[in-house]
């Protein structure tokens, strides 16, 4: 049986509900059809032709031979790394090699895969187009989750290529750099069925945002809050054999100053959701735009009351549309003074310049906590965050009065005092432990 045909049959089983006989199968099916993907924009859910469009994009249209696979080494025991694309491959490979026990040998960029770059038989092509036709009609007559169904087309091609690489290069291990992708659990179960070990590397933000359903052998964590979530929220939907701790990729090899900043500056870290909405990008449904508008309103009021000076750090997507971003924040602050940081360096480069950092559920907030910088957080109205027993509750505020109270209490206190008083030393200790050990086992799922 050809690898593409094997992939078609597997996804056909998922689309017809024939993979629900096990807990792992049910979790992977839920991820595939219920979770959100960023691979299509928000307009696709209302597009009745989205299935046919995906068919044309990935199954019919001739694409340039963009590199979708990179051979790093050629050894007997090969380690395959899956990423969305391979634009930042050198940094990614360096990060994995420094933390994983096995060096990366093969890299696949999933978003550059189409039928035109795969070598398959005429029979497999026919069956693939037949599968695409059924997906196209299913999306046309669907009421909801059109995006998830349409993505089956490119996911089928991607799994076909992965299966081919597994066989051709005798792959023994697969690492996933974006396990939040809705097909990751299907790929992981497929790999495990062939006795291939899998490693997931989630991002630093809380798991509930993108990673509520995970199936793997090794789960990489870079924040103590991840461990709290697994124990208190997701022990039935995140299944693994072993936990390992790595430093977060966003902070890796980054020079950071640890000096105290007792100025009256408060840093706001944007999530950029307002711009994603304007550009019809996928919304994670957490209400980030409204949450940030509340924060900015309170920050503006604080400036008017001479409590602090505000420094706004733009999200990368905002830096790509700088004029729109400048207009957006100028409209919010009006004549109230604020500073806008447009530097392309990561925000962590500037942690030492502001007294306290503030934001919603962005990566930067957890970066600040891990390196021991004073940080406050507006959790919004999520039922998942924070967990009831988490020390994160100690730095959360829900209104202007609580924000002022925390600012007034800790403005002139050191980072050390802030972390000690609010029971947050677990974050700095977690980060410090990366310097002493790597690949340390933590605990096992039940």
C-alpha cells in the first residue's frame, strides 16, 4: 500500500467516526474536528466553497518547488522534526539539538507540501482527488467546522509525505514544534503505531489556550504553570509517558539583564488580536481584544492621575503594519502621553527598563515571570485561567482599583521581594534549573 493511500484511508476513518473506539482515538478525533486551527483565516468558516478551494490550492494547482524537507544528517537512527515552515530552521534546529538527547536529522515544513511535489501513483492520485471531492461537498453542505474539514486535504498529503520519510529514512523519533496543530495527535498516534517515539514542544503560554488535547510519549514543559494545568485541568485529555523540562524557545540564548528597575514606567505587552481581527486572522475566542482595551483604558487613566508612565510593546504582527498600529494606539490614548516601542528585538531585551510589566495571556508575560521580573496579569473572564490553587492568582487584577493597589504596593519593592511576597519563586527557580540540568524527568501521566 502506498503511503498516500494509507493516509487517505486513515483520515477517511476519522471523518466517518471509525477511530473513536479508544480514548486516544477520541482525543485525536476531537482535536481534528473541534479544535481551532490557524492555518485558514476566519472567513473560511463561512465559505461554502472552502473545501474545493483547498483542493485546488494543494491538490490541483502547480506550486513552486519550495523546500519542504531538509536532510541534516544521514544516520541509522534518525530524528524527524515537524514545523509549520522552515524559514527559521537554523534557530529551531539549534534549540532542539541543545536540549534533546538526539540531534535533528530531517526537517519537514508542513505548509510547503502539495500533491504537485509528491511522487505518487496514478491510482493514488485518483483516490486522493475522489477524497477531495467528498470533502468539498461535505464543506459545501456543512453548517459548522468547515475549516477543520477542509484542512483534511492538506493534512492527508502531509501525513503521506511523513509516512514516506519514516519508511525511507528509518525514522525512530519525531518531534513536533507546533503540537497545537489540530492534526498533531493523529500524526503522533500514527507514529506510535509504527513504534516511533514522539516529543511535543508546546509554547510557553498556558496549555488551555492551544494545547488542551495532547497525545505523545515525551511532553516538553517550560513553565511551572503547565504542570499545574495538567494536574488540575487536563489529566484526562493530555496523555503522555514522560515530562521533560526545557528552557522556553523564545528566551533561549537571549541576553537578559536582571537588575531592578524602580522607575515609574509600566510596560504593556500587546497580544495584537485587534489587528488580527481587522486582517480576518483566526481568533482564539479568548476575548483578547476587549481585555486589552480594558487594560489600555486603565493605563491611560493612571497616566492622567500621574501614577505611572506607559510604554507599549508591539506584537510582531503589529510591527508588520506599523502605521495602522500607531493610529490604533494614538486613538486610544488621544492626547495622553505614552511611548511606543517598535524595535524588532524581542521584548525580553528590554525587561530591565520598566518597573512592572502588564498584559493578558501573552508569551511575554510568562517570560517575565521566568526571569524574575515584576509582572501583573489581567486574566479576562476565562473559566480555565488561572487554576484555583495557582500562585498566578496573586498577580491578577480585574479592575483599575486592584491594578493601582498592586502598583502602589510593589512599585518601590525589589523583584526579589515581589516574588517572595506573592509566592512566585517557583517561576524563577524553574528557569534557573535549566542552567543546571536538562532533560530531567518530572512526573508521569496516569
